[in-house]
């Protein structure tokens, strides 16, 4: 707490002594007032008292991070009528304009009911591909009647910022922008260009995600700041480990359909559509794909095993990393719902529909089987394997996922990039275990990877597992992330953009 006082003193001196701080940009929709910044500073002081936090050397960027986060959360950037994703983009644009970006270097483009933002900080040498900072401005729906606090009214309480998008991912987007403005304020001049690329529909159709990736297909590397990469210890609240994400499983839905002639329910027959489909779904539900490894998942199991509290699971992780055919290790990992997805493709029935009348034999029955496909396998390959498992030739299989998903290989395990991650992380938080990971879900990264651009999840944010309410009720993020987050991003971008 005592270390935090000089930072606040510097902030007040900056507010009242510097003519470069723009207190009001009403014409562009951004309002940085003395009152807002003083209230923000008070919130940061309270956060410092509430939980462990590193003292900040960048008080203006820290205050701006919180203010931008609050303003972004207050905008209901949800798909459908009244979608305010465009207003979030305008909020970030105005902050960048005030921070020195040229208007010609910022693009906000509408698409359907949403919009995306691409802002370029030109480097001195435009020939190498840029460093891309990726995030999304849209959020999943949140119903106020279900929450303890209104999801679109930012609330600071007990060292947390509450609101929809606090952890996924308006806070992270604001933190990255404020950090880049801080770098520009310091006079840093990048060699490589730095591009901010924020999508507007990552939570739904990913149409803007696909457009952005195609426009930035010359990128050197993408840093996706979507969601927490670090984990706090549940008891101490101190950093436990940090992970970077280098791959994702691909999402696909298959529709299974079977039709029969039907008839009167008083005259049953063997070829009942519902019964046949149900039997096939039982076989699919019980089926397990072949376990496998890639460079990223092998490194994950090797580095995460020493942190695992369950000795049996830790042993299984180490054994699986050494031999992915080890039956005992596979059995242990398959028994854990949080581990099975890390070792193999998974397919599960998620929806069923059938029949047309209570007193008639069903003429049609359908089901959706949702799959998370391990990198390296095509959707067609997985569909053919499921057909064999179902063992019901009369069932028709259809790829039902549409064009909002794609397949992508894992990004390379790049030792030099990992070293840059570690240097920035340790400067911000101190030494800790760093673990590669492959996600079971999907993010904007898949669109870059699909066209050959390496993309890595590398957020500065830490969180307790018990505080992870992304997509859920009472979403929150610890304010203790702000000061070290600015240190992380400024250090990382200085390193990567200078090469």
C-alpha cells in the first residue's frame, strides 16, 4: 500500500500540472474529467488495500484502463436490436485519437448489426509483418433480473470490477489500449507496426473475426488478449502460474437424421425412427477417440503435472506426456471432465427432436452431436468415424455448423516468443511457472491460424478459478491486474515491435 502512494501523487501532479492530459473530448464522445479520474484513483487505492497488488509506475495508463473498462461495460454490445458494439469501437477510437493515433490509421467498419475496429500504429519499417493485438468487443447476453448487480452498470466492489465483459473481454481490450497509449506517451517508436484488431461478433457468428484475419494475413504474430491467462492461488491470492495458448480444438455440429414411413402407434414396427436414433446416440456417447499429443499439449502435461495436487492425476499427466498410448494414464485423464478434452477429440449428443404426434409412429427423428476436434483432423474425417460408430446406415449425417467455424492447426511452439512472454511476465509479476496450453473452446485466433498466421493467447490478466464467471452471472475481474498488466504489455510490445 505504501508503494502505491507515490504513484497516486504522480497521477495528481499529472492531472493538475500537465497540459497534455485532455480532460474533455466531448466532441468525440469520450469524457475524461478530473472527477472521473479522481474516482478511478480512489478505486485503485481501494483495490490495493483489498488484495495483493504490485505498485504501478504508470498511473495515467492505470486510471485510463479502469475508466475505459467501465465505459465499455456500460455499452450493451449484445447481438440483436440495440447492439452497441459500434459505440464500444468509437470509445476505443477516441481514446486512441487522444493518445496520438492519426484518424487515417483507425478504421471502424460496420457489418450486419455489429462493427469491428482496426487501428494501426505504423512502424519505422513497414516491410515486416505487424504485431497484432486481438480482442473482441461484443459480449454474451445478460439478463439484469438474474444478476446481483445490473450487468451493464459497472460496479467496483471488494477489489473487483463487476459487469458483463469484465473478464470476457472488455477489460483486457481496454488494458491493452491504455498500455499502447502509455508506450506512445513515453516516446517509443516501433520498428514493426502494431495493429489493434478488435472484432464485433466473436461470441456469435464470427463474421467480423474472419474479415479481420483476412485483412491482416501478412501479420508476423497475433497476441490474443481474450480472457485470463494467469491463475491466482485460491488461498493466498498470489500468482500461481501463467499459461499461453497456442492451439484450439475446432468446433463442429453434426446433425443426424433418420426417417421412417411411420404409422399408427397401435401397430409398432421394428424400424422406429426414435428408437434407432437413440441406439446410435448411445453408441456415440460411449465412444472415445484415439488419444494424442502435439508439441503444445505435451509441453502442457509436462509443465502442469508438478502443479497438480492429486498425485494419481499428476502421475497420469507425466505418463501420458511420455507415452500417449499408456492405458492407465488414459483411464485417469478420461475420468476427469476437465482433462478428457485435452487428450482427444470429443463428440457428445446435445440436442434431440423426433415424432409428430403422441399416437403415431415417428416419421422423423433428428439429433445434434457437438464435436471439439483435436488439431490435425478434418471435420469430414470425424464424421466418417462417427458413421462407423453409429452403425446405422439409414441415418443421414450433415455438417450443421455453418460458416462461422473453421479448422486450424496449432501455432508453432516458438521458444523466442515464449522467452519474450516470460520476460514481460516476470517483470510485471515476478517468476512463476509458465505453461503452454491448447483450449477446448474457440476464439478469434482460429481464423488467423487457418490462413497460416501464428496466434497466441497471451493475456496479462490473472484470476482465481473460483472467480471465473465469464459468460455467467456476476462476471468480474480483479483490479489488482491493472498495474502489472500495464507493465506486461509495455514490456512485451517494446520487445516484439523492436525486432
